[in-house]
């Protein structure tokens, strides 16, 4: 697709709706890094973030007739879809951890904990932040993600989530208070 850097999301998306794979590829190239960074921020694993990104764009293609633009951009729709996919990933991890607990412990080996103390501290802080984020209600997470993490305006967030601007403000305040 020539000249796609000047082509708006809306114009590209009209082509995508009609099944234009090149236009979808251009849309993917334009927004994949943002979706990937967003997923990585919440999952902490590059591999899991790549999986989430792939799922988001697969779902975007599959449901292309239902995608909503906010101020001429597909970003809000992609990020809300990413949030839903991230929630599914977190639930899957929780189920996996619960299954692992049932396994017998591994045999004792050499203690290498000292080598990884700094990494463990960073991981513990990141885990604490992810756990605090998980304790938020889903709509509070969506609002916090879109307003604070992705820096969308209150108006853009309200449009993306189909709620009133006042509701966005109150949920954002509640989420910040609970964190």
C-alpha cells in the first residue's frame, strides 16, 4: 500500500472492511508497537505481550465490521481489546499457578538466589503493581489504562468505553484512590 503514512486510520479502515489485506498490514505496522508496549506493561513478559498483540490484531481482523473509531483513530479500540485479552491471560496464568501448586516441590539444588537478588526485587515491585492493578474493577482498569497509561483524554476514553465523561472522571479517581 503506497502512501499509507499519510493515510488516516479511518481511510485505511474503510479499505480493511472491504477485505484489503495490504491496508490491514499497514494498520498493523502503524499500531503494533503501541499495543505490544501496552501488553508488556501489564504482563511483564515479552513473549506474553507478543501473544496478546497477535490475538488483538487477529480479533481486529475477525471483527473488522464492528470496530469503532474514536476521533478518527483505531487506537482506543485496540487498547480496549488488549485489556480484555490481558485479563484473559492473567486468568489463565492464575489457573496455571493453581495447578503448579499441586505438583511436588523440585529437589533441592544450589542456592543461586544471591545472584538474582536485584532482579527479584524488581520483579517483586512489578508483581505488586500488577496485583494492585488486578484488584481494581475491570471498568476502573480500563479507565486507568486509557487515561493514565495511554494518555487518552477524558473525552476520548468516554467515547471508547461508551460512558459519560463524568463517569470516566469518577472511575479514574476511584482507581487512583484504590491503588
